[in-house]
C-alpha cells in the first residue's frame, strides 16, 4: 500500500502535468489574448526585451523558442550575430523603454570587453540567443536557411527564393 507521502507526490506531479497540458491547449487556440508571441501585422519588427529597451516597443517575447512563432519577425545572420548581440546588450544595459544614455551605448559598442556581462551574454552565437536576432525589417540579405534564417532582402521589391513568407512581396504566395 502506498504511503500518504507517495500519494501527495503523485498528486502534485499529476496536477502540474494536467495544468501544463491545459495551458498549451489553451495557448494554441487563443494565443492572441496573451500579450506574448508573434505579431504578423507589425511589418517585420521584432518585439522582445532588447527592442523594448532600445525603442520602447512592447515586450512580446518574440524570438523566444518557447513560442510557436519563434522566428516570425526575428531574423538571424551568422556573420553579424555577434555584433547584433553586442549592440542589443549595450542598449539593454543603458536604455529603458527607449530612453537612455546614447554615449554609454556607443562606448559599450566600441569596447564591449569593458562590460563583462555583454561579453558573457554574447559568447554563444546561435539563433536561439534572442540577443543575436534582429528585426526582419532590418534584414538586407536573403535567407539560405543555414547561416541566415528567416531573412528577407527588403531592398528587392519582388519575392525571391529564400525570402521569408512574411516579406511584403511574398505575402500570400
């Protein structure tokens, strides 16, 4: 016969599993009511903690692998990811809601080694590092799905192979 302690442990674990399953079912069907996740109507702007600090955009956690629209507005370019990360962290450290010290940001970008937190947070270059991601509206290359992910060359006025499906010329194709 199971002890009361084993029963309580089972009850807690079972309750957590049921709650998580219900949450994900609810989230998949009604994700628009949550203040997080992708916004396909924003023209390729990324809304996360870094754009919130830099521009004052709302933080919808875009670019976070947890959400079903992981790379909808988030573009990644392996060649520029480290510099993008440094820039994002320098703004994040020195700005809040679009207001901050621009001189401190420029000093940080020019000499990131003076900021151990920036160096530490940018040590891993990966599409899963939200600081490595840029707003797709800033993208100037076409994705090859290996080193550039979900990119869109906005200087080209027509849809070309490799462009992300949300690119203005590619919408509906």
